[in-house]
């Protein structure tokens, strides 16, 4: 084997290994190596790529952070509009919605519900072609958002290359929320206060401001996370017929998916809401159609 082929093989192995450690750390909160070991892997990859610049590709973990500073964010038209969800704030309303759903089903058939937490962050759409991340865009007005690709690439919870190989969709626009964990939010505000600057009012504002930084290096320091909730385009469709099916498929592609329950009981939906009510905002998200 030639030196170039040996370097290419080691580079590919290191990229896969680093991507797996990123997945374990940022998606599963279950790291299996120390920060020192991780830095050693990344250092070796950087060295090999510096020695073999022709082998550098956009999906390499070394390419997450660019050094350039953007003066503005170009408009991006979403392939499918990013619509908002309806809210309801009490048990009577959710049961009334359930009754309306039943009227649209054949007699005796029950809907199946997926119950998951409403994640309050900054809405974002990621576009992949042939498994490679090509664009990240904010929701904007639902029709047109802002191109924040350089900043999205800094987020290690966002795969630069989808898992699944040939089973991954050829074209994917996946949607979710960009958020900050509480510990990171506190750390950022402590630094701002120490520097004599105004702290952020809440994690959502901080996440929004961090994603729209003109310098991606600032975004990279903020430790933003991307949490999936839906998709706009999935080509070919991969046989996804339900929301629970989508959640499972998204996890296999390398995205972080949140805990959820699947049930055909509206009573269980209400009980799940009640257990969550005292530690979060009491809001149901009610989609226009009920699917599991």
C-alpha cells in the first residue's frame, strides 16, 4: 500500500472514530474517552490532513469551524414552509381536540399519539445532499430564513455526514431546535458579566444570539445543541409513515432525539402532561393531524 493510501485509510478511520465520540458525548451524554484522548485523535487527524491537503473534505471534523467572519446572512427559501404548531393550555382543550380527531377516523379506530417535550429554542432547518451537510438555515418567517451554515457546522451535535451509508436519504431537510443546556448558559453569562457586558435574559435568547454570530468561532465556544423534531424533505421517503417512525429513523442517521412515549390512550397523554407540568411550561403541542 502506498503512503498516500495509508494516509487516506488512517484519515477515514480517525474521522469515523471522532464522529462516534462526538455522537456519544453530544447525543447520548455518555463519553467513553477522556478529553485528552479526544484531543490526541483530533491532533493526529489535523496533522495527516496538513500533510495531505488533497484528502481534506468538507465533512471532516477538522472543518467545523471556519476562520472567516460574515458580514450578513443571506436569505434561504425553505423547500417546504416551516409552519408553527397550535397550542392548548388545559385538559379540556386537549380532550376536545382528541374528539375532533376521532371524527375523522373510521368507526372504532383509535389514533396513536407521540408525547414529547416542547423544546423552546431557535428553529433551524438542516439540508443534506448525498449524506453531506450543505446548508443550515433559521426559520425566519416560515417561508424564508437566514443562511447560518458556517455557524451550524460548529455544533458537534450536528452530523456533517449522515450515518447509515447507502440507507441514508439522498436529500434531507431535517428540522429542530437549537438550544443551550443550563450549565452552558450560566457559563456564558458569567463570562459576559466578568467582562462588564450585559448577560442574556434566558437560554433561548442566548441560543438565538449565538447562532447568528458573524464569527463562527464565537458560536463554537457557546456549545449549542441541535434537537430534532420534524422534517421538511426526505427523498426517497424511506418508508416513514409515522412520527415515531421518523424519530427512530432520525436517530439512526446520527441526530439527537428526545425521550417520548407512544400511546393510543388520551388519558395517558393527559397524565404525561400532568407529570411534566410542574417543571416546565404547561403547553400542549397539537399538530393538525394525529399520527404516531
